[in-house]
């Protein structure tokens, strides 16, 4: 059994600082268009920051397998570009006003320009990936894009309706965890690792992505708006039932279930307040249940890479799950 210690946040930042800065530059370069409005929207989104966890995963996967080529920078920019394109489209679909504490791009430029800018970013990410001349890379990215779009469509169909845990996990796998999985697989693909190693990396990404989204959904219910950077309880207002809500629905009294159903169907807290919903969730241990589930997936991610050769990148991969489950935004 390895006695390798888990890295600290400072150690992970030191390990990846230069590569992440290079990815930012590559993203900025690749998102520049001769049509100014596309560049303006892309620059606005880049300046909005974010955790950059998807390119971070790709870098760690590549580093753990010994890759030091420019491919890791190029594809790090590709996965962040794809993620950014999905955020632009999500904000339009959700009619969001804010993103990361700032006005969402669609409130500034309007839906029409933003949906086209999102389309452009999708295509530009593929054009950038094409420079790898690697069919497997393209295959992973095409599969990813199809899964994300299918996930968004499935979620729209289920808005305002009650779903079970199996449906919830299918949705968050498609919408979130698949991108984490592919980010890890791309790190393996550019090192030409064998399929077993690539699957191992993908399993880490899948488990981590599920943990990430469950925590995101809990924070949406419980965090303060000024910390979260967007309105709290947005999911309920949009008619989305997340894991803690599903847990309470299955265990609540008739009155509890009716209160939750009312909010989901109204898509507002006009008849049932947010504190009332929180009281129901806490009374049934639903928030704790969701967080315990997230922590179980985080631990499964760690176990997925337990037999990788010891390295600073492996120490960092062991750190990421703890970061994902203890963050406040």
C-alpha cells in the first residue's frame, strides 16, 4: 500500500501554475475572431475566471503519465472552451441574469448573439483539437458534446417533474461528469496510454464529476448568494429536483412532498418559502445524505488512481476530491 501523502493546495498551484497560465493564453488566442462581438464575449467570459478544474484535470492526467508536450496546453484550452460554450448556452436556456457574481453574457449582449458565440466557441474548440491530428481525441470530444446536449435536452423535458435518483445521476453524468471524465481521458490519449490506463483515468474523472455536481446542487440550496455569485435555490426555481430534494420527497410526509411539488411546479417560492424547503431537507437529513454521497464518489475517485506510479501529479490527483467536497462556491 502506498504511503504517498496528499498534496496541499499550494503544492498543486506551484505544480500547475505555469501550465494553467499557458492555457489561459492559448484560450485567449484561440477565441479571438475577426468578428469583434465574438472576441468581446469570449474575453468577457475568460475574465470571469472560474475554477479551471477541467483543464487542471487534463494537466494532472497528462503529467501523471509523463506527458510534457504542447498538446496538454492546447487540449487544456479546448476543454475550457467547450465548458465555456456550455455555460453561455445554459445561461440562455435558464434565463440567468448572473454568472460568477457578474451579469451573465446574455444580459449584456442578448440571447441571439450569445447563442451564436457559443456555437462559434464549440466549433473553434474542435478546430483547435484538430491540430492534434488524432482521431481518438476527436472521437472523445464528439461523444462528449453529444452527451452534454442530450443531457440538457433531457433536463428540459423533466423540468417541473419529479425524478428518481437513477434519472438524476444519468442527468448529472451527461451534463457534468462526462466532461470531467473526458478531460482525464484526453490526458491519457495524448500520451498514447493503453485502454486500461485511459479507462482508469476516465473512472477518476467520472467519480469526481459526480461528486462535483452533487456539491454544486447542495450549495445552490444552502450557500449565501454573495458567496455563490448567483441567486440561491436557482435549481428549484427552474423546476429542477436535485439529490437532496429527491431524498426528502422519498422520505417526507404528505405535507412535505406537497410543499416540494408546489415549488417545482410553480417554479417560484410564492406559495412555499425557501426556508420552509430547507427545514424539510434538514429534518430528513437530506443535505447530509447528498454530501455523504458526494464524499463517497470523491473517495472512489481517489481509489481509481491508487495504483498509478507515485509522483507529484498523483499527489495532486489525491488532493482534488477533497477540494471538490469542501468548497463553498
